[in-house]
C-alpha cells in the first residue's frame, strides 16, 4: 500500500502554525512583562520622590493669654540685725544670753570689767575737783581786786589780768567736767544690752576674754536679729523687671519644709541694673511670727507674672534663627513653606510669646528640619499619603503558580 502524500504536508503546516503561535505568545508575554515592569518602576519612582519630601508636624499658634511664673534663688535675712561690739576695753565679767535666746529691748547680755576706765574716771573726778578749787581762788582774787580798784591799790592792768585768769579757770572746770561726763557715759557701756526685741543668733565671746573697744578689735560679741519678719533679696532679670510691680505676691519655698510655701510681698526695687549680671535687686518681705524660717537660709522665690489677655505664643522649637533673622516656618495653601519674620515679646521657657509676625490662622511647623527654605514642598504629618506601590518582582512573587 503506497503512503499518502498529503499527510507530511499537513504535519509540516501544523508545526509552522504552532511555532508561529508560540512565538507570538512569547512576544506578548515579554511585551506585557516589560510594560508591567515599566509601570511599576514609574510608580516606585513617584513614591520614592514623594517620600523624599519632608514630613512636618503642624499646629495652630496659641492665642490665649496666660500667667507665667518666674523662679529665682534668694536668701533670707533678718528684718533688723545688730552686730554688737564693745565700746570699752576690758575683760568679759559674765554673759547672760547664749545663741537662740529670745531677748527684749535693754535686756542684759554681758558685763565688762574695765579697770582702766575706772582709773580714768577717778582721775577725771580729781581733775574736776582741782579745777573747781583753782577757779574758786581765781574768782576770790578777782573780787578782791575789784574792791581795791577805787582806792588805787590795784591798777587797771592788774584787774584785767585777774578777770582773764578767773575766766580761764572757769573754762578748765567745764573741760574737766565734760571729760568726766564722757567717761561716765562710757562706763554705762560696761553693760552690753539688747538694742531691740529679737533673738541672739551669735555669741563670739566668753568669760575672761580680752575685749578691745570698737569693731576693729575682732568679731562682734553678740548678734541680735529680729526674725518676726524676714527680708528676701532676689536678682530679677532685666526683661522681667517691668512685670514685677511693688506689692506683687510671691511664694517662698525652703528645703527644710518640702511641699510648703510662705507668702511674701515685693516691697522695694533697686531701680538699677547690675552691669555684671544684667539683673535688678529686689526686696521682698515675709512674715515669720512663729520663727519657722531661719535667717541666712537659701530659698526659692516664685513670682507670678501677669500675661496679656490676648497673646500669640508658639513652641520654642518652632523658632528659626539664621542669616534672615528670627523666623517661623508656616505652611501655605499648597503645602509649601512660607517663612515669616517674628519678634519675641516674652520668653516662657518651652514656649515664647510673639510680639509680631504671626496671625491666629497661620499653620506653624512645630519642629522645622534643618536647611528648610521658603517654597520647599512638605507633607503634613497625619494627612493621607500615597502608599508604597508594589514592584513587579513582588507582584510576580505574590502571584500563585498556575
């Protein structure tokens, strides 16, 4: 039986058709893969560029007025304090008040034994007696001459000399008497007494100690302090001085009473600025009727400062200081940076009150990144952002086999 000549023809034609179809299918798959990869790469590039735009936190400025507090270190001092020195030299005979002793005005603190002064008083008394005797004799001589002047027994010149001598002797009596009075006044200072009601806060002497008159002889024998109310001195920075008026109340805190405060009132201001520190010294008064506060103690003074009724304040981190001055970054309608020049009215620490430059409707960047410039595109934190697209490789990996 002879072979059919049509079968090889059909077989070769079918193979060519199959090969052509396979080639077309491969081309379609390749083109589709390339197209898909290009689209994915383009989306990836767009997303990457979007992610390169900085994301910033945005907030509205605070427009409410506020009261701020200023805390400063201070020292407590007695309202009245007297360092008592001896007016006479000698030895301490006895003392009656030790440290911590409450005393009244005129109360005896100590007595001084002053033998040198006692001898000076005795000598002065003798000088007065001698001067009085000489004055009496001179006066009698003058009277005798006056009675004889009419008879010519005494000349006019002699009478004038007797008159001058009597006046001189009377002057010596007054001088000796003044010296005696001075020494008797000093004698009273042998008794050291309290000048006012208060507390003995220091005693720097003891029985038998040698005492020299005056402050150059060593430390004060006693220190008496009136602690019924205390003075508190604080140094207020110059920028805050206008806000601290006389009569302003303050809270005083001391380490020995944690959690407690004592009310003080601003009573005086130096009205001058110290060049070295840039501060003004102010005086506060705090009542201390029970004596809980101690003179010389360290204290923390908290001053309540009034604020304006309406003030725009921003976080301190929002400020930008560069060659353009002091500025704040705000967000425009197209999410681009707008830099606005501002001035500071008050520095409140974590926030600042601005005097000019912003409005209540501005959207400020709370923490601008370094190098930010006007016109930069930004993303606002919390707004909807484009999600990262899937790459073609990820899509191929995620595609189930089939």
